[in-house]
């Protein structure tokens, strides 16, 4: 829809390998806060 309306969106992909807020609350080294590395290619 954005292209149909003539808009030029900017898409950002952020890779921080985990959830920072949850790490601060539940523990820095808890396994469930880890996000697997994605292959974007």
C-alpha cells in the first residue's frame, strides 16, 4: 500500500541478538533471551 500511495518507506533491520529489557529484568545470561542469528541473504 505504501508504494501505491507514492510513499518511500525506510525499513530498518536491527540485530541485537536478544531482548535487552528482559535481560535486565530476568538475568543477563538466561537462554530464552537469546535470538538466533538470521541469514538475511
